[in-house]
């Protein structure tokens, strides 16, 4: 994503989607069960910006809403090594608290993405956040650190050359963490209370940016659907036991969606599956290869499924038989996924143009637009980022910014600073102590010890 200003902003578009009832919470990437459909409310026909809040650095993660609070992540610093989690009031955007961590894993990403690409999630009582560097943290709603894991310390080869982006999912006390890549590839089930592994599953060795979703079959325990280049695998969230699999391949970017007993896989376009109760191969109901969701994930609502293809065309198909409906050209390009509430959809393109779509008309229609000040690549509830110029050392001292002529940013007086993380004594001390914690099999070497270390660090705020 091209940076276009000194600072970045978190923009919330119309609070009509954000109510204070628990039923309307938006607890993860793409909302309830990863469906991208709000269970209550209606996207308004005309948008307005209710509030904006400045954020440091960059980020593409989706904000989540828990009661009257909004949580969002970002990353700042010359190497995106400073990790941020913010809590705002949903009503007016005022900041309640901010927490900062220091990256322990790889922060290199492709230019279009960044370290704060994965979205946080919540079980309604706690907030779980992960960044592309595979640093994973749990907080309560008041901002108290509960546990912390540096997954790259546990599994050194968990990374890819472009950056990680799969988001978290929490269900029945289990936090599902996909860290799939072309080297050491896993999905891990973690105890949400303690941060210790419940299970770890080997996954196909290939870069994967799709996010798990929840499948809720009638009369059965909800399961987690994992997606990869090889297809879909349904697993028990608490044990990691496989329930069934679909092995005809799937997207590694857009995520699948479920509605009722039907799973709509991002595979060969869109493939509608009916899982079997005996764990056998799911039955294929229909397939429409003209509906290729590309990067954006599909949305199922009001008897239809919708997907935005690589040309920026919104394609409609019937959930009953896959019969294709309208094609509506939107103003693209799109990397983010649309969301829906009531009988309207909202999509944000990479240039920050918000488009409100009424899919109930015979050919579909864009009923209004709102141009945001920055670019966006996340979901419709997107926070869009702009780059800051000042650079801050791990110990709180400021570095020189590009074009500053040798003077420190924001301070004309002499000020000692560290040009690299390795020169920063607090940073070196933290990393040394973290690495000295003895690892336990299938657990983490960075739980209780790391928590006390980080809370006493100079860069903890």
C-alpha cells in the first residue's frame, strides 16, 4: 500500500453498524463466524464519517467491536518492529488505552502489505492479537496482559517472504492460530486462558493468507474449517481432530464462507458443499467457476452469494442451485473483502473509495459512495493507514527521519539515539532474557516470564 501522508487514521464509517448490544459485536475478521454479515442493523444508504483517530505506523487489520469498545492493531518503527494494540470508545473514538510490544519475529513484508495485516479477535471478555512477525498476545478488555507468545521462537521457520496475514479465530475456549507457509507450516489450537498449546496440526507447505471460519451444523458441535491450496479440513476446535476433508484445492487468499449446513468453498470459483454426518467426503451441490473471488472473500446473504473478481466485478449467484445472477462493475481495484448488513453491502477499494451496494435490484446498483482520505485493503470496516516520518527507538529515544538533515525529529537539541535495534540496551536485554527461558515440549518458552519482562520494559505503555 502506497503511503501518502505523515500520519495514519482510523476511520469508522457510520455508527449504524456499531450498536452496543452483545449480539451486534464484531469479534473477528469478517465478523460473526467469518460470514461478513452483521446479524443486526442496516448499512445506511448514505454514509458519513462519525469519527477518526490518528494511529502510528501502518496496518491493514480489521477493527473488532466488543460492546462499547473498538480494538485495532498497527505497527510502527523503521522496520515495523513496534507493535500496537489500541482500544477506543465506539461512540466517539476517544482512546481508552494503548499497549505496545516489540516484535521478536521477522518484520519484513511485501510493500503492499505490512506487519499489522492479521486481524485481532475476541471471545467477548478478552482480546487476542497477532502480527505478521508471529508475536501473539492476550489482554483483558481493560488492557492487562494475560499471556504472550513469540511463535517464531517456538517454531523458527514459521514465516514467508511476503508477510503473514491469516487472522485469528476463537471458539469454545480455543484460540485457532494459522501460521501456514512454505517452510514450517502449522495451525495451532491454543488454550485461550493460558496460552499453552492444546494441539498442533501439520499443514501443507505453501504460503497461505486465508483465514479459518466457523461451521455450525444443525444439532452438532461447531467446528473450524481450515483452508489451504489442497482444499478444506474441518477440525474439532479443542482437540484438532479432523472431522472431514475436501481435497479438490482452494484459494490461499480469499476465505470460504458457511451458511446453515452449506459450506461455500473458495475453490474452482465457488463450490457449494454439503458435509456428511459420517465424516465422508462432502457432497458437491453445485459449482460456478465464473465466480472467482480473487483476493476478496465472498459474502452469502438473502439467498445469494456474492464475490468480487480480479476485474472489480461483483458477481451474484443463487444459493439454491448456483445459477448466476447479475454482474455489477464496481470501481476497483479490490484487495479487501465486502461486508453486509440488512439488504445492503459495503465494499472499500484500494484507493479508499467506499461503495454502498443494493443487491436486491435486478442488476444490482451502487447507491452511494464516500471517498476516504487514504487507501484501504482490509474489510469494509477498514482502518486506513498513512505512514509516519518520525522513528522511535526501542528505549523511547527518537531516530533521525529521512530528509531531516541530521537533526532529530521533533527535537532540535542534542539527543543520543540508536541507529539499529541491536544498539539499544533495553532491546538487547529483553531478547537475551526471552531466549534464556527454557522451552517445554508443545508449549511456549515465552509465557509468564515474557509477561513480567515486557511489562517492566521502557517501551511498554
